[in-house]
C-alpha cells in the first residue's frame, strides 16, 4: 500500500508553524509542545498501523521554509512485520536558508523474515542545521527472536546547495553476514547512527569532545564520534537495549537544539 505524508513548515513573526499538510492512511500529523519558548514547530508522526507490512511503500516529503525550525517526533517503535517481499520508505527533506530540522525517531524492530529499504534525502541551503538519527534492534529480543530478519538498509544522502556532502549506508543482512562477529556488531544487538550537519560554518570540535567525555564511561555501550568533512559529526553506537540508545540520542538532540547556534 502506498502511504503519503507531505508537510510544509513556515516561519512568521519569529514563530515556526505547520503551514500545510497532506496525509493518507495510516498517517496522521499532530502538533505537540505548542508552548515551547524557542518558537520552533514540534510535530509528531502518528500511525493507525502497527508497523510496516509486506508491500508497504511510505513516501514522506518535508519542506521547511527559510528561517523555520522543526523538531519531528514519532509515536512509538517502528515494527517491520513478516514479509514475503519487502517494504520501502523514502523520506525527502528540503531546508530553506537558515532552517533547522531535527528528527530522532523511536527504534526500529525488524521481525522475523522482514525486508526493509529506507532512503533519506536531505537538501540544505545556507545557514541550516540538521539532526538525524536511527536505531535498529535485533528484533523481538525478549521473545528470543534475535537477528531473524532478512534485510535492513537505511541509506542517507545529504546535499548542501546541490552538492553531495554526506552519504551513509547501513546494510544488515543476518543470513548473509556473520553479523555478531568482529568488525560488524561484535556481540551487540542494537546499533544507532546519529548525524549532526550544519551549513552555517559552525565548528563542531567542542561538541565532539563534549559528547565523548559525556558518554565514555557509560556501561554496556561502545561508540565512536567522527568529524565530517563538512561542518558536522557522526556518532555510531552499539548496545544491548533500545531504550538506552534512544535516551542518549534524545539527550544529544536536546543539547544541540538548546544551544545558541540553533536558537
């Protein structure tokens, strides 16, 4: 089933707001946090479906006008159900000059025999800030279902003024790769990726050092922070619990969002 979600966030008199929205079942988009002092738009994607089913095709388009700020949230974990074929999701985000977009969704739970392809395309103009993350679990761990999915792929491409700046491809195929061996997940069951990128010329060395010190002594995780060629950084983190990784990403998001460079 083809499912569409198109939203446009605009900026007027110092405040960001949902200017236009178009959704088809099972999507809904609702405003949250209307009384935040930063005057950004806070929206939540909701769905009447329990997750992605075989043959689902999600098409998401987000346009953020110049000067607008959007923090997008999700309702719950994204479940990928048993599939004979595959499900796909394409998300395209366009940021006008001076726009801010942050999206730290709940973790993804790929169940037995699921096959999922996700493609994120981000277009940025000058003076923009981007926060984007994803967390993929091993499956229904508490039910004993660990790495029984067939295929998980999340491809992210970020462009600044039409030039490709960042390309990240997470591809996990448990039936083809020794996914828990050295060089892959090394015994961990959850993997997360966090991207921060700006086109405003803001140096990120201080953030890299800060977050490394902040989380280097946290138990049950391993992580690395890499500076990007452009102004930004990427965090790759491994762990054993979805909530722990999700909480860490939410904390990092909030620190960046609250910083002077975003408000």
